C-alpha cells in the first residue's frame, strides 16, 4: 500500500509537514510542530545525519546538515545551510544562509528528495 491512510492516525498537532519522496521513490514525511518551531530560536535542521539534524532524510544526495526551517515574525522560513547539492524552492535555487518565506503547497528539493510544504492541525489555513 502506498501513501498515508490518515483514518488510523491521531490528528496532527498544529504546525507544518514536508511530504514527498526521496530519489529512490521512498516516502518522506517530516512533521514540524508550531510549538517546536517557536522554541527553536535558529530553526530546526533537516539533513542526513541524525546527530547533526533535528529531522533526517536517508538520501545520499541530502547533506548531513542541509536545510534549516523555522519561524520568524510568525512566518515559516527555509534557509539552505551551504549544502553540497543545494536546495530548490519551486525550482529556484536558494542561496546559502539567505532565509526565504515558505508558503503552503510550495515544493522544496533537497538533493534528489522532493517535498511539498503542508499545513497540519485544525488552524485555518492562511493564504498568501
């Protein structure tokens, strides 16, 4: 069975998820809670190495520390942390260490892993 069956899962806490697949087609789902993001002053790091990252992706094209995601002035942001294979947002390369605002339904590409930004929880969705 492919995909997620949300009927058997408890409701997600308010926050964000990154959902997609790695270069081999394996599903990826990273959940970033609003409270957790608010407490992480510099943001949460996503990468391949579990001791260097808050969330991991088992894909050799993802750097050990690849991307930082956090909240700034109430908006979700992403920042490439000088990854080897770079990060794309909707096909446009992110410059290392330059934060950009993320919106729901945008696509992040880390190496060969492609992830869609989604809102989680009961809070009404904000439109850009």
